[in-house]
């Protein structure tokens, strides 16, 4: 984690908020794993499946952080083309569209994670209620940052109406699923 934070702190375009949102999502997934693992230790075997889902989601969020940085690197490369380069505007628009796919993927992971976190509430030991609530809050933070990043990429991106609709649908679904804490 320290290595990532050192990279995030550098005055470079990547990693940035997109990758940071992925790490926050991974932390929420790790809390899910911990809660479910404690429930399993206390004899609640239904937590075993949640431990596995939490682990899968944690790794998926971490992998998405790498994809997010790579996508935004392409945006930077397109902007660095000389202004008189033929096709520069199209390259920027296409790179922004591609970069928008990453925060949308984070939202898909967040939907899966919040569904698992909701399931974990039933087996969450009372002493770990604040950990469960923290998982909800961290997942929400990953959602909020990803939504802002997707929206920011819309300006100047090519043909994003379908992506706007996807963003809206994912945010509506998350609003339905996310418990109030």
C-alpha cells in the first residue's frame, strides 16, 4: 500500500483518482472478507462464500487500478500530440471514451461488492458492526469518485451517450442497493 501511495503522491498524471478509487474499493472488499471470515470462525458457514467473493472483488479492484492508469496514460499521450497533427482531436476523443470505460467497470465491481456487503450484514458479529458500516462507506467513496471521473471524461469524448446512460443506470442501481449507515 505504501508503494501505491508513494506513486499517487508524485506529480505525475497517473496513478490518480481513478486508481485511488479502486484501492478504496479493494479496502471495502477486504473488510467484507474479514467480517465473513470472523463469522465463519464463529460457525456461520454461509460466510465462506462471502470470503471468496470478497477476495475476488479485492483482486478485481486492484487489477482495475492498473487498467485505469493505462487508459489515462493513453489520454495523456493523445493530448501530447502536436496540435497540428491530423486526427489529434479524434485521438483525444477516442482515448477519453476508452478512459471512461474504467470508472464504469469500477461501478460494476461496486454493485457486486455492495450486494455482498448487504448479505454479510446478516452474519456480521455485533462487535464488527462498525467494520461493516465502514465497508459500506468505502464502497460509496469508490462509487462517488468513479462517477465523477466518468462524467469528467464525457467532455471531449467521442460518442458517449451510451456511456452516459450506462452511468445513470449503474448509479440508480447503486442508490437502490446501498444501505444507509
